């Protein structure tokens, strides 16, 4: 961690920021929450970040014990980055930040990365909207695969395939985001070929309805009244 400027403050918040407060660091952690990734996959999920900066942040996170490198066995035989046990403890922190930040009006028109979209689903899941729904889903978002389950008022999702899904959704991240958060009708996405569904379409419609749109904070920045007169 040499060369980084600290806060000279023993508070736990300051110490946490010393480990993950550099620009892009927490977004690298976000991209690893759902499992290990190759460097190229990390770079794809963070298109605004140069590969040099990504390499630097990964080194810093490794030195802090938050990220570790591992080589996959055959036939893959490639190196991946993953969160350590210590790094995985950041998940509830990031989920809380995502819930808080989702109420700030977005200034960017860029699309969400696949992992950022899955994080958005986790932070906006509404148990009341889900009601008594019990269903398993396969989410195919580009080249990424996720298995998801809604049951007992809980939403669980992990990277990987499932053989016993009640329905499978195949779409890009923008389409899924539009369906869940943009109010795009399911039938329109299917008709236009942007969404391909296997299984019960009604179960898919129930899935889309289980996530709430955050209520924006307005005004986003509170201003003081200023001096009288």
C-alpha cells in the first residue's frame, strides 16, 4: 500500500477508506461479489477504467488482503481474481451503499454492467411484491449465466447454470433493466426479439414485478438558507 495517502485518523471509517477509498476500488469489489473473474472480464465490466489503473487497484486490493489471485484447473487453466473471506465481508456494505445511492438522481446515461444490474436486483427486491411466489430462474445476460430463486420473501442469486428452472430469461443487460426498472412491457420485448423466454411466461412476469423503483431524493443536495436579509 506504499505511496497511498492516508488520513492519519484511527477511526474505523478512515481505516476502511484507506483500504478501499481509492477511485474505482469499490467498483472492482462490486464486480467480484458474485464470484471470480478474469482480468479481461473485470475490464469489460468497468469500461471507463483503463487497464493500467485496474492493474494498480488489483495490486492494492491484494496487498490489503481484500482480493486474491487463483489459477483455475484444467481445462480452463487461466488466472482469476476473487474476493478473500475478508473482502467478501464488504458485500453488505456495498448493498447498503447501492440502496442509498439508488435514490440519488442518475447523472450518467451509461448502461449498467451485468454485475451492477444483478446488484441492483438484490437491492431493490420487494418481499411484499413477491408475496408467496416460489420459483427458480435461469438468467442469461449476454455471456453471463445466473441462477436465481425467489421463495419465502427472499431473492437469492448466484453465478452459474441451473437445470431445474421454472423459467429462463435470455436478454442483454439493457433489456432486462428496461423491463424491471423502466416499465417496458414484457410482451413488447418478446415481440421485438429482445427477450427470449423458456418456460412459463407468467412466472417471468411475476419475476419482473418483484423489484421496486427507488424513490429519488429531491433536491439531491440540501442547501442552507443562507444569512437573513
